[in-house]
């Protein structure tokens, strides 16, 4: 069983699965401390290895010498995704284990990671802090170490997601307070609150969230804008989108919002609706100093299903202007819009050809794709300007658009 212990310590999930399939005991004890290997994965915050062990039959509720279990250790460690994996590996989780999970998560959430660390260690020295980023999900958290104990400040996310899992409807204001305690939209707690409230597709949540846009603090308004986006997008799994056409209700707030980050989040939520008043807000911000705002202007413009009939001359001039913006993100947004515009205006094709000379390769790819999508023969020559591709990046399906254009031409010519 030493091979399994070594594979877990290396973080080699594939090897762990192979050893388990060959008959290794998923509850193998580590010879160093006598704990099951699942505890090694929990201590290392190694979700893939923990999931491999759980799939192989490891027991997340195995009693340990100190009275804990692998599951309670994950909760205490502030391991959001790990806790979810351990808690859902046995369905349903026994009521006592569920109650203890929620109680522990609430204790850490209410006390705060710093205070709870000091309580359990009895130490009063400085807490070592490092930022940990989940490259796959994009979240980040803070990892805190005091003496021999290390935790992550994800306890409020653990509590929030477990309450939702068990059907507990946490009050709106309480969830808002949890997010604001971690005032960064990339933090796992903030993101989990947005996700949780964004799945409450009811009128009460819509009204409370929209009212939050009146808050004097920018962070509260930013949180509201992000939740509103989730509410508008709806639940794809349940095919429910009751607020799909409610973006126009946000116009008064977008017109008066001065914080660029909040304004960009609001515009992002609004652009999934289509209305003249939304377009007017977009045009209002054509020259906004923040590129995050300018990049969203094209998506505020009205467009019909065929991309043609509702486009006004003013809207087209707006996008053509943004195609020459100094910011690459703005140019790429304009490029995408132009590439899907079905009108025959020659200046659209000319703008896309110009963008095939852009210094940024993603914009050149977008422009060539746009020309091909519009059946513009200049896409063939422009394709050569894309340049060598990074072999480490995933294949971009748009690179096939010129080939598709050529096949359409051959078919039309009877070839």
C-alpha cells in the first residue's frame, strides 16, 4: 500500500485510480501519522485525488483518533470544493453529519478564520498569508497559516453552498454580508454568493437585488449587478429564464452609475435584453474613459435575428469607431459585432480587413473569421496574416471558417 500513499502525496490522481482499480485499499493508512490517505488529500487541498479516493470507496465519515472525520477536516480547513465532494459522495449524508458540517462551517464563518485560528492554536503571533488561485475555475482565496495549522478563508462559501444543497434558504441580506466580507469579485466566497442568489429565479430575489443598486457603497452595487446577470441568464439546466427580457429595467441605474466597474457589470447584464432604451445607454458611453465599458457598447445595440434590419446608421458608425479603439479588448468586441452583421455596407468588410492587420493575433483570427462568415472573398488572402499559432493553446474552431467559406463557394459553383 506504500505505492498508494506515495501517489496521494505526489498528487497523481491517475495513478491513484489505477492503484485502486488494481485492488489497493482506499482507506489505506499513512505510515507517518496513521491517518487514512484521504486525510492527506484533504490536508493538501487536492480535490482530484480526493475525488479519486472517494470514487474508489474511501470513507469521508471515518472516525479519526481526535474525534474528527475527513469531512470535518475539510470543513475546518475551509476547503470549499473538497467539502462538496466529500459531502456528496454519500447521498444522502446522514443527518448528524450534516448538522455537524453546517455548525462547523457557521462557527468558522461567524468568528472569522483569523480569530478561529488563534483560538484553536492558542498562538498570538502574526498569521502567514498567501493568495491561492484555482486556475481551472478562476477563483482565488487566501491561505492562512499560524503555527502548525493551515486553513483557507473559504468557510463562508462552504456554508453558503451546503445550505443551498440542503434546501436552506439563507436570508438575502445575510448572503450579501458574506460576499461583502470578501470584497473582490474573484474571491470564492463572493462568487459563490453570486451563484447562489443568481439561481433563485423568483420575483422577490429580483426586486431585492435591483433595490441593492441604490446602495451608496459601490461594492454592494457591483454585487447586485453580477447577481442580476445570473438572474437574467436563468437556469440552463432547468431551461428557466423568467427575467430574460428584464434588462431594460436596469436602464435608470446604468444612466446614473459613475463607477466604471459597476457600470460595466450593469451593461453586461442589460445586453442580454434588447430595447431602444438599452441602445441609447450604450451610445451614451461610446467615449467612456474605461475600456471595460466601451467594450460592451456593441452588445447594447439592437439587432434582429438576421443581424440586419434593426441596425441604424448611428449604431454602425459607433461600432466602426470602436474598431479603431486604442484598447485591444474594445477592438475585439467591435470585430465580433462586425463579423456577425449581415448588412452589405462595404465599410463593414473594409473595417474587418483592416483588423486582419491588428497587432493582436486573437483579433486577426476574429477578423478573418468575420470576413469568411460574411462570404467576403478577401478572407482567403487575409488568412495568411494570422501567423503561426501557439501549439500549447487549444484549437480555435474559427480557424476553419475560411475553409468553410471555400466549400460554400465550390458548392455554389457546382464544384
